[in-house]
């Protein structure tokens, strides 16, 4: 089975005014008359990626990608002094998705998201369940305190002690990691802002995959600044969610067919979250991939995502 569908280009794109000075970039590819699907990118703050179009058969799907507020091609970028963080929250992003759906004239769409994209996908679907036909989630992250503690409170250091040591070089002894990075990436010293953003981004880059020499953008300054600033902003504020809210409210999704794909050795979003979500969601099927971590290129991840989108489009593996 192929790992991805061949590369394609959008046939339509634009900027959607979502209010408070924000313009959200969107694009559509595939079949204009196909089954609608939207990809919710991770990060938060990473922006969409052309490879995300390739999770779907372009002859069967109308594929929507968009960049969340402050990320990618959306304006103003989070690195701009014009960006208002007070109007960049989970619930603003949920509203943006719904406004985009209406703008594109879509009644219901399949929602695919990985990592933070899974968080936002769950928040959107629990707010607008009647607008979601199916869900495909990779690397489940529900922004619970336990998940933040694992990655930013020292849990993952037991597996990546060398990378953790570099990550906390900027954190004073006894200080809170998230609060320290919030001060650094939004501080007055431009050199320190970049240094801290790169340190934040490189920590995730070190933990993201089981594959050696994987090529990632985490060490690139432009990517790291946006990625770190939005992620820190969201995580310090706990995503504007009650702790455990997305698991608590999973009953709102009881009529939505879904597939969860998670690597057994995912360090960024440990498999326990996928296990707990799947156990509480009877209409959801879970696939555990031994040998895989968090990255989309890890063994079996993309293959299972394609199998899920093919099936939801009525296509079998043999076709």
C-alpha cells in the first residue's frame, strides 16, 4: 500500500477575514465535487503542509487545508507586533473553522488532525457534531495537565535526557518550564527570543520520531519562532479547556465514526491518551503501530491514515 497519494496543487485558495484583524489562509485541492475533508494542522503554530493533501485520494475528496491564526500564511503572523494574542485561543480557532466551512459552502466534512490538530479537531467536533461526518486522529493530545507534565515537566527526560538537558539550559533551577519559556519567547531581548524559540522547537524535534536522521523544520529560525510563541501561549493557558474536558465530553461524538492512529513509542503524545479516548468512544476504532513514534513518516502511520480516508470514501484497500 502506498504511503501517500501523489503530490497535487490547490485549485482554489484565499484569505478569510475572521475578525479582530485576523486573516486566515485556506486552500482547496482534489475533486471540487468530492467528499469534503479538512486537515487541522498541529503545533499549535506549525502551519499547514502540502504533504497533508496527500492523505486523501484526490479523485474522491475535496481537500481543505488552512493555517490557524498567527501561523503559516495567515496574517498577522504571531511574530508580528500587530498580532493580538488575546484573540488567539482554542475557541477562536473553533469559530474560524466553522466560518471557513460556511464560506466554502460545505454541509459536513471529515475532520483529520494530528497532535495539537487532534486537540482542535476534538474541540471543534464537540462544539459542532452535526457538521462532522467522520474523524481521523493521529497522535492523540487532549491538552490535559498530565500530558503537559509529561513533555514539559520532566517525564520525557527519562527517555531523552541529553535533549532535555539542552532544553532546560535557559530555565533557572526550580523554575516552571512553561512560565520561563513564556517570558523568554515574548521578552524584550530579540536575540534571546530567537534562542529560546529554537530551544523549544528543537526539544520537540528531538522527541518526534523513532527514525534516525529525519528531516524536520524544527531547527529553522522562521519556523521555530512562530511554533514556540503560539505553543507556549496555548500551553500556559491550558488551551482554555477544563482539565480533561475533551475526554469528559466525548459522548457528544457518539454518532461520529472515527479512527485513531497512534505510535506505540510516541513520546510527544504517549499512547495512553489514545487508549483512554478510544475506550470512551464506542464508534471509534484504534490502531496501535508498534515501531512508530509521533512523526507522520514513522512506520505505518501514513499507511493507516490513507486506509482510513479510503474507507470513509467507500474505497477498499484492494482498489
